[in-house]
C-alpha cells in the first residue's frame, strides 16, 4: 500500500511539473528573452502587422518599437552604445554601412532557406553577415489621379518629366537629411546620371517643388489628400496608398534602383536570441507573406512569395528592367552621406523660395522665346540656366574622405563642426547669389524676347 501511494504521489508530481512546463511562455521554453527593442524608420503601418505576427508565433516575447528617422536613428544608436536597442530596421543600406563601420552591429546569419544571394545586381545580405535584407525597395513617382485631371497635368513617368514647367508648384519631396529613403532617391539619381548632371536634374526638378517636407510620411499624406499632385517617394508609400483605396498611382522611372531594406542586430543589445528569432521570422515564408498586406506592400526577398501576390504586383525577380540602369554603390553613398544631405539642404531645402523664383523666371523666358526667337535672349537664358544648375562641390571633393568626413548629422542642441560650418556658409552664399543672378538673367532674356 505504501509503495502504491508513493507511485501515485510521484505520478501526480510528474503530471504537475509537466503541466507547469506546458504553461510556461513559448519564448521561455525556446530560450528567448521576454522583450526586444527595435529602433526603426518604418511607419506603424509597416511594423505593426509584422510585430503582431511574430508575437503570435512567439508568445511570451514582446517587441517594443521606437520610431525615428533614419539619420536620427543612426545617431541614437551611436549615443546609446553602452545600453543600445536590440535591432536596427530601415530601408537605407548606407545607414547600415555607417553603423557597421562604427562597429555598432553584431553579425547574425539567418538559416532561412529560399532566399537568393542577389536581387538584380545588388546583394540581398551583407557579405560579412552584419545585416540582412528582408524586403526590396524601389524609388519613384507617386501622383494623385484626381488632382492630375483637375489641373490638366500630364502623367509623369520619368524624372525628367518633373522638370517641365507644367509641374511648377505641383511636386513635393522630403528632405534627405530627415529621410533615409529620400536620401537613397537623391543618391540614385546622382549615381545614375553622374554627379554634375544629377545635381542639375535635381535642381531643375526642385524649381517646381511646392514643398520640402521634414518627414517621409508628409509627402504621401499630401499626395493622398490632394495638397499637391506629385510626390517623390519610396515605392511602398505609393503602392500601399493605392491598395488602401486612395486615388493614386506609382511609377518606377527607368532610372531607379532596387535595393534591400534591412534589419540588423545591434552590438551589446540585451536580447540577442529574441533578435535572431525576429530576423528569422521576417525571412520565413510566413513573415514574407505579411509584406503583401495592402497596408505594407513591400517587395519580398523570397521569390516564391510572389506566387501569392495580387495581379500586377511588382516583381524584381521577373522584371529585369527594375533597377537595371543603376548599379547602386553603397560604399560611395556611405562616404558622402552627410555631405549630400547638407548640400541638398543648402541648395534646395533652405533656398526653395529663391530657387522657385529663379525657375519661374526661366520658364517665362523660355515660353516667350518659343514664340519669338532672339539670339541675345537665348544667350542670357543659357547663362540663367547655368547659374541655376551649378553646384559648389566637385565629384572628387564629395568623394574625398578628408572633406566628406567632416560632415556630421545636424543636431538642434549642438553646433556643426567648425570646418563643416565653413563649407555650409559658403554654400549658402553661393546658392543665394546664383539664384538671384539666374533670375536677373532670365528676366533680361524675357525682356529681350518681347
């Protein structure tokens, strides 16, 4: 009897232990930490469905999202290196190169199968394993179809279309110093057309700008609402807005690039196991299918996921024209990252009014010359165009680490380094004088044409 009672007690104890183990959070049973923190530039519409799907797969581990623009996120990781977030999640590959160079990322290679090495000519993952591509991104033009009809505007398909006088006051963009995705768009044009021609294109397009937003989301929001008709954006802003029912379309210009949007483990984070599990989930079949959600509309890096995509969904694995003209060089972009941002602000963001006035005068002179040709007027107009499209930095200088290396991200509570401030002061004066002189020459051309 005693022996039987002991067996019963042991059986009851074993059952209770087994039940207790079964009741433990799955994350604990898998050895995952209970919490992981991600710093990201992505909007909540992108992060929330993916985080919720992960937490359903791994109950017991919570993902905390901290939202910051790419440049601010990079600065935050640098400033908190003694107690950093666990993961960095963004579109800009050059931002990951910056963190990798600063030894702020920890290597992690996912074992998820079915992901090719490249998307077009670009590697999907960092060759050294410091960051992983989870989706692909392209850059292009979003427009509001109702706005275009109401204003009798042609539908743009190429960057050069946005230089046309008909688009004056109808285009918006966000500042690359505040948006990593806009920075990639700017860098794509510079690499695709070359430094001087690329800046000439950007300055002529910018002459038509209605606004330079201080946040990425500001541009698609303005196009969706009809504040202006055309926005220069990353693809998922346009594709997701269309899928959500807004009267918008998105087009990839022939000069674009398709590069991975990435995620990385931050060195020194407190939740390395949960971070690895989150990356594995993003690259899994289940995680990749979440990217097709109408609110997300990202391009998966698993080719087999496109079989479940709706008709007409862009597929960079079967459409070789996407990104074919530009072989994006992240190393070049990384070297001059802050210089390009600062130069754009000095030439465009902070001088938009003067730039608009110069190009409005140029357009008026061109219209008059089309009706009444005049050699003297043509010469004055050519000088005006040159003044409005010339930049104060050569390609060689922009790619010189001794020059580009002095530029740091702007901070409200900290002045720019002395040498950077000297460059920026000269660029401000250069832009102000050139745009004023361009307007004078254009007005002269208009007067001679009458």
